[in-house]
């Protein structure tokens, strides 16, 4: 499977998900990556990005400082992981969503994403990523880690 074949699946997947704005992006550094930007209007709280690395094995999701990576090694898994990543991104921007970031200054040392349903119950997640070496570096420098919570309410 080529990047272009995976990119060709995006419009069909997005049409099956709740309505939101989306577009293909590009990267000067990684021109062969498939990048999909998802948003709801111009609200900066409601913007996510899904990136598929050119090797087609790494699938990234970014939202409000949250970053997570998933892996897929065969074509069927790639289709499924792409669908899951796009679905998670759409739900994140439409809300309700809860993001917890732990930072050392501007560097994120851990992050969690919780996709919430009616009544605040978790419907997916938590997804999380931790960077142990960043945390260790902060501890060795006697820096205080600061937790931040970001709540994105459900859109109307």
C-alpha cells in the first residue's frame, strides 16, 4: 500500500464520521507523510492533526498538546488504524474531551486524552504517552512538573 492509496481512503472515512472541517496538510520536512488537519471552524481549541508517516507504519494523533502514536504493519491494519485515528480526532474536536498535560516548562513529559460521552463517562481511552527521559531530565534539574487540564465541551 502506498501513501497515496491511504490518502484516497480519507474522504470516505471522513464522510462516515460526524461533520467537521478537514483538509490535507503538508510538511516540508516530511513531504511524503499523509497529514489530515481536522477542525471546527476557527476555534483554536477544536483543532487536531492525524499524520501517517511515509513508511505507513506510524500513525500519529495530536490535539491540544496531546500526542500519541499507533502502529500498523499490514494493509488491513493500516486501514483500521487510520479509521480509528480519524475517528478519535473528530471526537476530540467535537467534544466532550478531557486532556491532561504534565509539563517541564514548555516540554510535555506526559499527556492523556479522554474522549467523553453523555454524562461525562469515558467512551474511549484514556490514551496516553509519557517521555521518561524528559521527566528524568526535569527531576535531575530539580524542576517542578506542572499538570494542566484542558476541557473541550461538546459542540452544539
